[in-house]
């Protein structure tokens, strides 16, 4: 069951839904002052994935009016540095990166840029990683087998302050939370991330 559906705080009890560096061609993004995101403003998106082909694909899928790709990074540390400098509204981040996990990156980005909404995009349906991502402040966690249209919706949903989880993983996570078996991220070994 691929795909993603918004999970509200009321439905899932997970995340609050508030109202509110590298470029293949060598061109660095123009830095623009960050602003609050509304339906009428442009989403500023940072892509963090260690595979250039994935970043290119994400760029192509997300290319539409109202979405500006402000930067790309191939490592966790590059992603955190760019997020701190560029203040994107959305960071689409891979779970597994060569120099750390997307969960660590999410935690660091949220500490430095609290208004950034991190969407973890991964190939791994890992319950422990999902729980750790939620605890690190991720606004969403979706699998890479997501349909391109749903990916656009996911980016827009988290960019506008919503929460989003892959439906199959959300069900598992909710079960763990209801049974009180969820572990704090600090208790989950690096091997699970």
C-alpha cells in the first residue's frame, strides 16, 4: 500500500498541525529572505539525498508554480548547513545519508531553523526510524514508492504546517504509541536508523 495521507494531530496524536550544495549546473541559488508560508506564497524547498539522480527526479517532480527549489545537498552536514543559511520552508531529506541519518539531520535543522518542516523520504519502511523521525520533529515520513502527484501533495501539506505519514507505517506507529511500546530515539541504536 504505497502512498501517503495527511494525519492530523486529532487523528494520530503525533504532530501538531499549526495554522500556519549542490547544483549540477553549478549555479548557486539566490538567497531570498524567508517568510511565513500561506497558500499564496511560494514554498522554498531544500532537497537532501546522496543520489544525484534522486535529487534530479525530485526537482523535476516538484517543478511547478508555487515551489522553488532553493538548494540541494548530498550529505547530512551539507543539508544542515544549507538549511541554516537558506531557511527553506520544507526540507525533503533521505533517511540514510553517507555522513549520518536523516533523523539526526532533522533534529539539527529543527534546532537551527524551527520554521522548517522536514519531510523524510525513504525506501525503508522501518518502524523504529519512523518513531525516531517523529520524535526528532519531522513533519512527515513517506516512502520513495510514492506516486509523483502524492509527493507534490506531501510537500505542500508539510510546507503549510500539516503532518503526513505513510498510511501503513502510521497504523503501526499508532499501535506502538497506544501500547506504550514506543522507544525514545536516544534508546534506539544507530543500526536501526
